[in-house]
């Protein structure tokens, strides 16, 4: 029973520490794409905010 409890705690800790489907959206002043990479950056912070969900990150280029 002790081994099963340790396994359950370890299993739960592993999945609690793993991000689930989080995304990064990229924004530049001259972007025109979907924001999935710097090469495909969005041009508007408003668009990125509208697309992002809880846990996602928005990276904004300098300038």
C-alpha cells in the first residue's frame, strides 16, 4: 500500500508540473501572420490578446 501511495503522489506531481497545451504568440510592429513564431509574428497586440487563452504567453519584439 505504501508503494501505491508513493506512486500516486509522484504521478500527480509530474502532471501538475507539466504545462498543458500552452502556446506562445509573437508580436512585431510589421507582423502579418498567425503569431506562431517570430517569422510568422502578429502585427497587433490586440490580436494576440484576443487569441491567447489562460496559460499562454505573448512575446513582444522591441521597437
